């Protein structure tokens, strides 16, 4: 490839890497993770950590930490060809596999944590609804009903997300029905 062609190729790769980095950052991950994955995804052959450092102008430490994290998420695979001293990396190319793993290991965990917090709060609101003056009891009942709405929504979200992860598609009719019903 000519020098000008290599420059164009490099510039295009960096544009893709930056765009993926911004998307990944929006999803709550560090941008460098998306940038590394994108460069590996666009590469015809596995790349070493030093090649990634050079292409992305990142430190060896940043590359090492990021590659280890990407491996934990199952989005980068490490190889050491026979006779080589260095490890080489390639991107997982099944995007749905990557996305569903994040949903399963991150978003579903957060929904479960929210449900636990809602259950604790509901118990406290129940207590408030039984003791104190009339205004405190009314406020406790009101907050308990609102918390019950949040529990329903979280359970619905858990079901929808679980279905999305397992089947790759979701029927949003139950969510729309929940949203359109009169709120308590």
C-alpha cells in the first residue's frame, strides 16, 4: 500500500475507533476499550499490544489493563502463535454475543439490586403506614403504592431484558400496557 493509502487507512480506522469509543463510553465503559476493540475488529490479522499502542497512541499500561478487561468481557481473544514471544489479540466479531453478555452481567444485576432496595423500602413504608399520626400513615401508604409501581416496572424490565438476551427479540406490548394504565 502506498504511503498515502496507508495514511487514509489509518485515518479511517481512527475515525471508526473514536466513534466506537464514544458509543462504549456512553454505555458506561471507558472509551479506550471501544477504541481497542474497533482497531482489532478492523484488522485482517491479530495485533500485538505494542501495535495497538502505536496505532492508538496509548501507553503500554493502558493497553495492558484494557486488553485484560476486554478479555474478561469476552470481546477480545488472546493468541500466542508457536515460536512467538508476544501475545496477539483479535476481536470477537459476534456483536450480539457481546451486547447480550453486557445486558446479562450488568443491566440485569442492576435491576435485581433495585428490586432488593424496593423490597426494603416497601417494608419501611408498610411500617410507616401502620404507626404515627394520620398524615404519616397516609404518606406511608402513598409511598408504598408508588414503590409497588416501581417494583412492577422493574420486574417487567427484568422480563423484557431477559427475553431480549435469550431470544434476541422483545415484545414491548406489556411495557406499553403498563405505561398506559392509570397510575396508583
